[in-house]
DNA sequence: TAAACTAGTTTATAATATAAACTAAATTTT
DNA sequence: AAAATTTAGTTTATATTATAAACTAGTTTA
C-alpha cells in the first residue's frame, strides 16, 4: 500500500536541491543556496549527505579567486528521485 | 520558488494516516496500524501529534469489551493536506 | 488461574535538521 | 598597509523527530 519514502530524499532541503539539479546540467553551491533560501551551513551538510548517498557529485574548483562548489545529479540520484516521486503517489495521489 | 512543507505532514507515517483518512469518514486505530504497518507505539505518538495540530479528531470508545480509538480528519486537516500536496508540486512536479 | 492476547500509552534512544560558530582567503575601506 | 568587510564555504552544538522498547490495563482462552 504505502511504499517507504527514501529518507535521503524525504527532507525538504535535500528534495529542493535534487529538484533543482534534475532540471540543469550542473549548479553552483551559491545558486542552490539562493534558490532554496537555505543557510550555508545547512546546505553544506545536506549536499554532503546527497554526495555520500551518491545521488550527486560535487566538484570543488576556484572561480575568480573564490572557491566554487559545483553539484551535478548522478544517474543513481535521478533514479532515486523518480522512485521517490512515484512512491509519493501512494500518499498524495488518487484521493 | 519552494514553499515550506508543513512539518506536521512531512512525515511518512503521519502523511500515510492523513492519506487514509482523506478517503474515509472515519477509521479505527487498528485499521490505520494495519494499513501503515506502523508499530502501535509509533502510531499512537503520531496520532496524538495530528490531534494536537487539530488535523484529526480522536474518539475513544469500547467495542466488544475492548478499547477502540476512532480517528476522523477535520476540515483544518483536509485543508492542510491539500496545501501540502500543492506545495509538493514545487519540488516534484514540473520536471 | 496462568498464559496469551488486544489495544493501546509512555518513555528512552537514535537519527535528523538546523543554526551558530568558525575557517580561510579575497576585497574594500580608511 | 592595517583593519574591517565580504565571499564561500565547513564544523560543531543543539533542538526536534521518529521510532522502538517497555509498560499499562483489561480480556479471552486453555
């Protein structure tokens, strides 16, 4: 009846990050921060969790002398996102 | 961009309970327990939280000599559920 | 009448989310 | 050129949550 909701994705901020990454090739940490209105600390932690889960990959570079963190969704992450969205239908769809 | 997700509803078990209650006039605790596969303790806590939020109302009776707990969704709860579902679209819709 | 079962509640613990505090370097101001 | 401010984060501490374990209270069965 109710499939389990992936706890990595069932978190407002991580879900927002994944939602943003689904639509683009890659995104900067600062872009994600702006779009989600998250604090840098919170975002940093959640990005690390998504990376540990291998749902995203993270590249650290420098841009204009400043550190730059680039995030990309992985195939595994895309798959998990789609599975999560389907599972949600058990809960909110078909009312 | 991303509306906040009501933390009362952004919980797998509470969301499942609300999802079940949306579809029916009322439901027994034991029915909710079976359908959600939750432990009684966990369900008891989450039912109390939904009641505290006034998203459901809870009636305690006896049936065949055994205690019976009946749950019903309130208008406020239905409203919150619908708002939650709409907010979710920001995260999972429109990909 | 003892054991097992029903229908829960309470409590303890583990996991989570979040903000506050911090690091390190770059830039701007005085 | 030192001090203050800004950028781009990370680490750590705390408060909240979810969950299971333990418990309560009564009922049924052997």
